[in-house]
């Protein structure tokens, strides 16, 4: 073979080998840096006191209208879809009850296996602004103590802390990525050249920044910000009170490297923005929204944007207080809270129990009436009915005891006293009857005859009473005595 042919053959072999190596490198690069599937191990842990809107917030992120509230440690998930990759996954959500007795359940959601895949949300509510700072500090300490108890790998935890610091230092305001001369690009943090990543460990962080670096992405969410209007109207809150609260919240977020959201599920403020930010932090989705500090009820401060110089801008609106004043002395809990107070729940009585109780009342009423009738003398009742039926005219004609019809009197215990009172009442009544008045006007001596008649009637009544007492049957007061009206 000629030398020229040998050289051409070697050249073609080299070209084929280079082509093969090129395709192999391309395939390897695509395999290593291609579009991977969305991971299914990511999760969110929500911490906060009860009634801070945790369940409602999760329902908003899920797109559910009717939230279901549980107890202890709740589990839910959010469907996350990446239209660019045509992929979807489920983002796990754990909601811890605000009761301190359930804090030990946190180990089932946040442990050694899930530590590096977890984002934490701390929730507080504007309906209780006096407790916001205290609640944030409480749950921050709960989270820190829980992580200290875990048997985390030292290198893993240090790597996570380094990652949080690096992302904080490399933060660039959306829209400033292509403009290196922008004043918003790292100028406010004084951290040196943002492109010099080798110096990031040696460059100190600004004052108060990441002093409590837990190695976790943290988001602070202030819920129910629509209640600010009620605070201003009913509790005399001013703009400086709201600015005083915000600067304390932002100082807390600065310590933990947390983002801040003011949300209102009722007015749908910042809920969609919170969803986009969470998917950006967890899955790396694009996020182009800058910080929002103009609207007092829709504040958004991303992690890495804030610093003490920006927070100091709020100090200009504080006229009656100082930035370092004790939080509870400025944001005082009012004596009464109309919107928070709840009416006492009234339970209706069971229908059958109500009817049975009414039946017992009716039966007891009938028995008491029967007992009162049993204890009453029949003679008294009959005499009273007859006396009531008489007119004054007939009483004068037929009122004499000698004119009574024959009847049978059944006595009861104590009946003698009843009869005595009855006859005495008749005697007193007869003294003023028309027949007596007519006898007084007769031609006879009025004084002698009236005295005689009275004495005779009194003696007759006394004799009758004596006869009744002697004629009573032996054996008690259940017997009866018969007498004729003519005997009187």
C-alpha cells in the first residue's frame, strides 16, 4: 500500500474516534446535567400557635376551598407541576398542632433522613399582633432544640449551613442579573464582589444576619393581614405601630435567614406568590418577583434581600416609641377584642327528654292538687258552695240553722275545728240578716228580745258541738256523725 493511502486511512480512523468521543461526551453531559425528574422527597413543615391559620394556608396552597382541620401532626400534600419539563410530583406538608404537648411529634416529620429536604414555615397571625414576636421566638427555639436532639451528621449540618450562607450572599434582585452596574446588586450588603465565591467564607456577614443559622430554609408567614383595618378602627392602631411590628419581625427573619410574607386568605393577598416562592426554593423554579414593601398588608421580603440599613427606614416613622423598646409595651393587648370573642354555643335539649320532664311536672302538679283536696273537709266545701250560691235575700229567710235539710256529715281529722268555725261564721252572719232587722223593728221591746234570741242561738250551737263531740265513733277521725237539722 502506498504511503499516501496509509496516511489517509489513519486520518479517517482518527476522525471516527474523535466523533465517537464527542457523542459520548454529549450523552454523558446530558445524563449528568439534563432535566431530571422532580424529586418526591421534598417536604414542608408548618409550625405555629393554634388559630394562626395554618390549615387555611395549606388549603390555599392546595387550591382547596374547604379546609379540614385535624389534631396532633397532620399530613397533606400539594400537587406540583412543571410545565416546562412536563413533569409533576407531590410536595409533602406536615402541620404540627400548636399545643405544647404535641411538640414531641415533630420527630416524625423532621428527622435525620428528612433534614436536608425540609423547608420550615413559621406562622403568626395579625389578629394577635401583641403575641407575634413572642410566638416567633418560641417556635424558633423549639426548632433549634429539636435539631440539637437529632443525631445529624456533623458534615451534613455544616454543609447545609454553608449552603444557606452562600445563597444569602449570592442573592441578586430579580431584574438586576444582566445589569452589573445596578445599585441593588449587593451594594446594600457590603459583602464584597458577588462573583468572588472563594472569599464567601472569609467575608463576615452583616450585623444580626444568620446569627441563628439552622441549615434550613425558613419562611415566616403573617396571616390574616386584612385584620389590620380592624386594628386601626377599633383599637386605635397607627402606622407607626404597624411599622414597629414589621421592623421587629424583619429583625427576627434576619437572624434566621428567613423570608417574610404578609398574607390574607380572605382577600387572597400573596397566597399565589407564596406558592411560587416555595416551589422556587424547593425545586428551583424561576421566580421574578422583587421585594414588596409598599403595601403594609402585603409585604414580601425574600431571603437574602434584607439588612439592618433597609430596616432602619421604618424607624423614620416611629414618633412615640423607639425601635428597641420592649415589644409588649408598645403593642399592648386590648382589654376586649370584638372580632375575636366567640359567642357561647347553646345546645338544644333532646326532644324526648324535654317531653318526659314536662310529663313529670304535670304529674307532680296533679298529685299536689289531689292531696290538697283530700285534706279539705267535704262539709266545708259543700257549705261554702251553698253559701256562695245564696243571695242576701234568701240568706235572711233560709239562714236559720233550724231550716237545714237532713244531711250526713263525714268528719275528718281536725273536722271539729272546721265545724266550729263554720257555725260561728253562720252565727255572726245571721246577726245582721234582714229577718233580725225586721224583728228589731217590731212592737216588742227590742233590747230584751234580741238579747234572748242571741243567747238561745249561742246555747243551741254549743249544745250541738257538744253532741257532735260525744257522738263521734271510737277509732279516730274517719267515722261519721248523723244529725238532723231539726235537732238544732
